[in-house]
C-alpha cells in the first residue's frame, strides 16, 4: 500500500517538474539575428584582445569600444 502511494506521488512530482521545464524551455527561446551574432563575436574578440594586452575588461568607458 505504502509503495503504491509513493510511486503515485513520485509520478505526480515527475510530471509537475516536466511541465515546469517545458514551460521554461518555451519561454526562454529566442531568435538570434545575424547582425546580433556578429556583434557578439566582435565583443568576444575585443575582450580576448584586451585581456591578452593586459588591459581591463570591460573598458572603463564603453563609448571607446568600437565594433566593426
């Protein structure tokens, strides 16, 4: 009797967590445009170059950061 009750409870918990995960996955979907992806890559490369040159990241004045 107790084992059957535990199994039913665990199944309900599993279904509930699956539903939460499904909703979260659908809500967090986004489309990445080509231009946004290019900007992300440019920022990553600028960060890599700055750290390699011993400069602070992020730059103190973000207006000086030029993206091509």
